[in-house]
């Protein structure tokens, strides 16, 4: 996985989804999202039907980027956990393995302590899953199964022809 490229196989996605569902249940959260640092939603579980998941994912990544700037100004590498408290809902945001962002939205049915405890355990599992994904991708690249870019073979002419 070079840079921000994330290549994930279905079995990997199932492991991630299973871990998010387990965290959702154990933390008594409303919604859980997993977002890459570019703001792309990877997976979600919970009460997502009334949420603009695309905007939430993008804004969360922006929040992490802005907080990273603040951290550097203060001499820190990065703040890996953020918490926002609202009147009804709270958001716990954590950086997982410097790769992805875990977002837990919860209300009065849960507590910050419970969420932090459950997120810590889930973070360990998710870090292992993403390390495994990275190993698979590097192995596949080494064996020539993956090109540097999945779109490398598409030329500008091909794109022009597509939209004519």
C-alpha cells in the first residue's frame, strides 16, 4: 500500500466489517465509520440511514488533517484520538495505524469510558487487519499481480473516446 492507495480483497472487507459490527454492539454506539485519510468511506455500521455519510467521511478526514497541523505546531507528531461532545451525540475519532480513521458516534446510551475501552481493543484488531492487507498488496506487487496503478493502462485518448 503505497501512499494512500488501499487495495482490499473481499475477505479483508468482511473482517473489517465484522470488527466494526462487534464494536458497534459492545460500545452501544449509534454509528461507526471507518474512513481513509483522504476522506473516502471504507465501511460503516449502525444508524446510517439519516446521515450524509460522504460528507461525514470527508469532514472527519479534514478534522484529522487540521488537528495534525495543530499537533505539529505544538511539537507533537499527531493527536491520535479526538473527542467532540454535543448536546445529544458525541463523536470519538481515532487514528488507526496511521492509515485509517475510526469514527464512533454515541449518545447517552453509552459512555466515553466504555467507548474508549472498546475502541482500544478494536484498534488493535483493525491495525493487524490493515498490516495483513499491506503485506498481501506488497506480495502481489512483488509477484507482478498488481500494477503500480490500476489505471496505468488507460491513456488520455481512451478517456477522450469514452466521453465523446
